[in-house]
């Protein structure tokens, strides 16, 4: 912008006025107010409030690629197969040995029982003779009866120490424990019922030493 001035000597002086722009400052506030940021729903909700970083965990690293089998792996597999084969052989051998031991034990027990039975069967003949003598001494003097009872008691103790005992035959015939030596016509009892004991039965432990000889009932046809 150009302006003209009149000098004292009447000359006109031409002067250039420089235009200076002065900023207008609001003294009421030295800082501009902060505008709050509006967060839209669903936008930026996964960011940390302080650091501004994501709260999701980082992705795990990719697994390494499987190594190609080498000679060492083949050798390990062969050794494992050989180990399993020998283990199966040991198990089979152990089972066979256990069966052999069990069969041998059964044979030994059977042989021991056979010998004990043969030995005691000779003693049972003495017991049968004592039973017949006791039955025939019903009318004998009391001294004879007491003597026979004492001998019979000693015989029972001897057999008991050897593991053999008498057993009661019961009333029902059982072919495992009884031997029918006679049949008696009977109308009051059913067929096969035990009527009388002819010969005592003996057990050796839990095994049968000798079956009891019994007379069984037989229903008459009339």
C-alpha cells in the first residue's frame, strides 16, 4: 500500500507502509479446550486403555517340520520289535513252567494219597473186625464188652492221628460216599433210602478213604 506525505520543505515524500499482521490472542484461555474422543461401539474395544496394544495373546509359533527317519530310527524300531518278541517268549515259557509245576504237584499229591490209602486200608480191616466183635458181644460178660470198647477207642485215636475219621452216612444214598451192599424191602421209606450201615465209611482229610457200605430200601411191588 502506497501513501504520500508532505515534507516540511513542501516536497512530497513517498513512503511505503509495511503491513504487519498481528495475531489475535484470546487471553481468557491460554489453551484450547480438549475435545473428548467418542468411541463407537465395537471399534477399538480390544485395545489396552493405557498402552493402546491388543489384549489378544500372540499366535503360537508353527511346529517344526518332522525330521526324516534315518538309520538310527530304523535300528531302534528293530530293537523294539526284538524286545517284544523275547518278552512274549518269556511269558509263554513262564506259563508253561507253571502248568508243569501244577501237574507235577497234583501227581505227587495223588501218589502220596494212594500210598496212604493202601496202608490204611489194612488198618480198616482191623476196625471192621472190632465192629463185628462189638456187635457179637451183646450177651457177653461186661468185662468183655468193656475190653472191646477200650480197644475200639484206641483204634479210633490211632486213625485220627493219621488223619482218618469216620463219617456219618446220613439218610440219603450218595454214590460218591456210599456203596450199596444189600437191598431191604421197605414200604415206609422211598427207594434208595439208607436203612442200615453195614460197614463204616472213612475219610482221609477231605478225600474219601473208603465208602460206607449201606443197606438201601427197596419198595415192594405189592
